[in-house]
């Protein structure tokens, strides 16, 4: 259900040809492709930053727990 079939794609291409002309379509395609690449790159950077923050937080928590364990192993006075 839903989605664009082959007929819908052909219709969209014909409308684009009529609106922009055959000379302008390659420029629009390049601009669209460049926009998609930049969006994907930005989304990837955001996800990498979140992953780095999570791993840094986990590393800090592990270091704190190791430090506490070392302090707790002292012999009583």
C-alpha cells in the first residue's frame, strides 16, 4: 500500500522536465545530491558525538569504581 510506483516516477520526471527544462535538471540533481551528502555527514557526526560522549561517561564511571575498590582494600588500623 502507498508508495510511488513506476507510473508515478515517470509522471514526476515529465513534470520536472516541463517545469525546469532539460538543461536545468542536471544542475538540480547535483544540488540535491550535495544536499543529501551534507545531511548524511551531519547526522553521522551527531551520532558519533553521542557515542563518544556515552563511552567517555562509561569510562569515567569504571575508573571511579576501580578507584573506590582500591581504597576499600586497606587494612584496618
